[in-house]
């Protein structure tokens, strides 16, 4: 038994030359939510291995589709609110939240995201938005993470 814990994962901010970022709509719970791509680290797996595995599984993209990769220097923490922690429908009742290592991935010009090439059909749509719009989509317990990612992007990536 693992006990109460935070799930470790990797997240990506996929962006274009014009500064737009990709948001993905979930077709698995929470259904309909728009978010940045992210996925869990498997036991014994490195962060880099997780990055490329989860990206391929969920978006169909590979390392060759990007012109640059930059790592956010800190791990981010998302603590689930009480309503999630106490929900009888919570699929992982021992999970307190998530920690993520994030990467900024600049998509090469001319590359399109085709979710039909993904092997794990977690998402059913993708849209390109401004950072201002991206900051409006996460649930309240994730807003601080998206804000941190945006501030770093403005100062170090764009």
C-alpha cells in the first residue's frame, strides 16, 4: 500500500512561433476540460522518457516535430481541493494531488497536431489560443501553475 501521495508527472506547453499555445479537450474524466498535455511518470521511468512517451501517446507528436525544448526549472504542485479529495467518485482516493516537471516545446512550422495519430485517445480536440485564454481554462487549484508557466514563458522562452 502506497498511502496518501502526490502523483508525479510531466507536462508540456506546446507553442508556435507566434506565441500561441495548444490546449487539448479531454474525452476522459474530467470530460470536456481544456488543458495543457500532461501525463504520469511510470515506476522506474525517467522524466525525459515520460515526456516523449506521454506526448506520443496523447498527441501523436514526437521529438522530431519540435524545433526547441526548454525545461521549466521547478516542479509544480497541484493540491486537490476538498471536493475532489472527498468525492465518492474519486478514482484515486489516496492521491492528494499532482507534481509535474514542465517543458516548453516549440512546434516546427508546418507541423499540425493530428490527434488521430495518438495511441491513447485521452483528447478529442486541440485548439491554439493566446496565453491570456489559456489562463482562463484551468480549475482553480491549477491556476497558479498555469500562471507560473506563463510568467516564465514571457521572461525566458518567447
